[in-house]
């Protein structure tokens, strides 16, 4: 079964999960580079899980650093990838952000 794509903000900078904004990958990355980085991110996340299951704190720290490095390279963390000066609203609730009116319009009315 295929999951539906997450809801994206109108400008494509964020996806919304459970009402929270999460920065998307830099759209200027080539598809091949994006895929390479996503694979590195998934490998690092699996390594975090393995380290947690084994209780290896050193391996966990290393794996978490690899997750961070991949997210930086994807543009999901660190400096924003857009150039219009808009602030980063990563991890903000959509209802408390500059997207509040857009988000409210999508919510079911009582």
C-alpha cells in the first residue's frame, strides 16, 4: 500500500505532519544527489536504531552525527535554502506560523 504524499505548504518549503512544519529538502539538489543523501540518511537512522538496541553509546553518537550530516546536506537543517529572507519556521506549529491562514482554511469547520 502506498502512503499519500505529506501535505506541503504552498511555497514547498515545508511539509506538515500532525500540524507541525518540517523543512523539505533543497529543490535545487539533483535527483541523483537527493537520492544519495536520502539513502545516507536512512542508513544512518538504521544505525541509530541498531546502536540503541545494542546499548552502544559511542555507535549511537556516531550514527546521530551521520543523521545530522545528511540532513544538513539535504537542506533540512542548518541555513535555509531559500534566498528571499523569509525566516525558518521548521518545527513550528502551522497554526502559529506565517502559514496560519492557509492552515486554518484546510481544517474542517465545526
